[in-house]
C-alpha cells in the first residue's frame, strides 16, 4: 500500500485519520506524515494496511496503476 492508496481507502471507508491511527495502533502524526508522502517504517505501513483491509479495503496494482476498492 502506498500513501495515496491509504488516503483513498480511509476516505472510502469514512474513517478519519485519528480513528485509523487509533485502530491500527500507530501515532496519528505518523499516519499524517505517511499520507503527506514521507517514508515510514514498513511494519507501520503493514499495520495500517491490515487495519484498512480488515474494514473491507482491497488494494489494486497493475499496469503502472494503483487503486483501492471499498465495500458500499
């Protein structure tokens, strides 16, 4: 998952940054830095991705494109 996918998934699921950070067990400031394009630890990205996936987000890659789908 990259930063844009994180933000798209979070928005699509209707989660605020603070809620996602709390559910993933990461500091909100770290999430905000990640979504702004900063590098963060791989295990932290994994926590965020796992939390979003548990809420129904699916991350899509291919043909030099990326995206995310969320349930209705």
